[in-house]
C-alpha cells in the first residue's frame, strides 16, 4: 500500500513539473514572438516592454543608428517581418534560450550605413524570469547565425 501512495505522489510531482514547463514554454514563446515582431519592425520602444531594464541601453543604441534610408525602406515594405519561434531551452528556474527564424526583415548595418533586406536568418536570444515573468535579456544586438 505504501508503494502505491509513493507511486501516486511521484506521478503527481512529474505531472506538475511537466505542466510548469508547458506554461513556461508558452509564456516564453509568446513573449519572444512579441519582442521579435517589435524589434524587427524597428519599434524599439515596443520591444522594450518585453525586455529587462538593463537591456534598454541596447535598444537605445539600435534606435540611435537608424538612418533615414532605413526609415524609407521600412515605409515601403508591404509586409512585416515573419517570425517563427523554434526550440525553447529552459536552462534552469530563471534562464532560458530561444531560437527563432526571422524572414523578410531589414537588417541593420554598421554605423552610418543603410540596412539591407534579408530573406531569412536564425537568432538565439536569452530570457530571464523576474517576478514570475519571462523577459528578454539583451547582452548586445541580436546577431544571426544565418
């Protein structure tokens, strides 16, 4: 009889962990998609809502490097960037990595140079959990693995 209760307790604990990971994965996917949709549309203030406070400096840096040519290209685009969330790796209780593919977006170039259109690229971004919510933690501008 004791083994039966032990088995039920173990099964309940495993089920609750799986449910927590499913909740985290759903929250991470939604947050990463929202961040990327804003970031790759050059809506850096919109992207900031999904980032940690210390990530703001990177978004301010990106915004300061937007050229008039970039703005003209963005205005002429018929569709926004297409985001596909790939694998989500929960590394521990408060850190995760998210892979995504981004299609049809304007990639920033170096300072003073206009960006260029990219058909598709892959990115890996980091997230941290703070006060029960997942946020993107930028340690630089997103760079593609192509």
